[in-house]
C-alpha cells in the first residue's frame, strides 16, 4: 500500500528561501529549461536528498547539472528537520517517479536510509569535512549508514582515509574519492603578460581560519625589507572584517592593502574572476580550512590554479592533496608570517618560476580536478547502483 503525503512539502526543485539564495543557485534551481526536457531523458531516474543550507547548495547543483548532461533524470528533494514525515513523503515520490537510486549528503543520509527501508531502493552519500566524525552523526551511526549504502563518496583523500580507518579495509571497495573539481571552461588560463607583477590577491571568508591577519603581517614584513611597492587585495566578507581593517591601520598599510567584497556569485564588480585575471599571485594562508569548504578542496584554490594564478598556501591535509610544493604551487607552515613573506617574495622576484608553476597548475587541474571528468566517475557509480536495484520492488509497503 503506497504511503500518502502526510503534508504538502515545498516543490522539490525550489531552494528553501529563494530570496536568500545566491543568484546562481536560484537560476540553476528554478530555470524552466532545466526541467522542461525531463521526458526526453533516457538515463536512470535519480533522487538527490539535500538539506536546506543554501550556502553550500551551489556546488551540489553544479554536480547535478553535470549528471543531467550525462542523461540522468535527477529529482531534488529538500529536507526540513522541522517538518515531520519527510522520509515517507520522499518514499511516496520515489514510487510515483520510479526513482531507482537516492544520493544524499552527510546531513541527510539518515533520511535516505529510512527511505531505503520503505522502498527497498539503494542509496549513497557524500561525506562532509576532512574529518567525517568532527560533525554530523556519531561514529556508530556513520558506520551503520556506510554499511547499508551502495557506495560512499569522499571529497578528499583525507576524508576517505579517515572513514576507512574507522570502518576497516572491507569498505575500501565502496568508498570512492571524487573531488568536486572546477569548470575549466568557465575559468580559462590567463597568461602572465596580462598580470600586474606587484599585485597579490587573497580570497575567502573573512574569518580567523582564513589566516588573513598572518598575510597582512607578511605584507608589512615585505614593505620593510624591499623597496618595490607591493599591493594586496583581500576579496571576501565576514565577521573578521573590522579586526582586519584595524590590523591594516595598525601596520600603516592603508595604501597597500585593500578589502573588497568580490565573488563570482553576485553582481559585484569586479568579480573574483576579474581579479584573478590581473593579479600575479594568490595567497591562501589558511590556519584551518573554513567551514564553507564543507570538507572539499576550496573552490577558490582550483579556480586560481585553472586560471594560471600561482598559489601560496599552507600545508594542511586538504591542501597537500592538491599542491605539490614547488611544482604547481607553494606550501608553508600555518601561522608563520615570515615564511609566508619569503614564499611570496620568491615568486614576486622570479617571473619564470611563476610561469612554470602556473602552467603546471593548469595541467594538473585539467587532469585531476576537471569538474566534468570527476562527475563522470560519479555518474558511473550511480549507473551501476541503479542497475543493481532495477529489479527491486518500487512500491512502498
């Protein structure tokens, strides 16, 4: 007997609060063209179970659009923890839409697991955080979710290693590292000739984890020991903005350091892409990866590498997976302004080194962090899972 709708949830393709959604997310989620060709799709019907955190929604919707380009018929369901009966409603929709597999993220995997018990279709999920046990379900719950899942996606090798250390080697064949990647066509390579040789760019949330106060100290060190003028632009917004402005004033760097609210998701001008096209170096001196990264590789890192902007960052676990020090970027110890100043100075003084690092970085992004290529691996896993469960009962009992 099919389960009826206990309530009337919001339309599955709309973000929870369209007015607060980033412009690009709203466009992706509500574009009629995105849904008008549903009947023409020949791929497996797949359900995505997402929470209502709009701040982390865009990379997931980018992933969904890539899957639709591979022919999948993707149905998106938003979960509201204050709304009872969501699993039963999704189970009903799974039956009505003949969905063959559910994919969730760590915050909603319990819902997908419940739907599996109601419908007998399989599910998979993506881990969040370099340490999947730092937030979300406890270790016992995470083990149970992973054991019942058809497969688990880890957004970094660090998170994959952490999960396998808790689950044991028997899970190795069902835990796959898939980087989110970057759209290499959207971020084309910009040659050195168009860049300002004295300009350093930093981008990210203005929070302590980003390490921008260490970067400001590094600029003060460079000002005191070299005659050439150096300019730093910090693009971002966040609660640490007043403190950073005070530090800039205290170091007498008002004529060298500028804070701007630039990103690639709003109508700001210039956009972050515009800034990456003309600066000579990207500095990302993380003390720890900001929570906005959600455990994946910071998008701004891959975007800068794709555009040929040499990156100086810190030797955190997630960064060491991407940057090979001296080959496609530079890594220094976190919270070390003097080391950071030295790494920046080396690149400022050596244009050939900048060009070599930029060229290697672009090649590495195209080979290992191409969004379309990485989405093809997820598409392969979803196809296999859908085929495996195609003969299972679709009706909710």
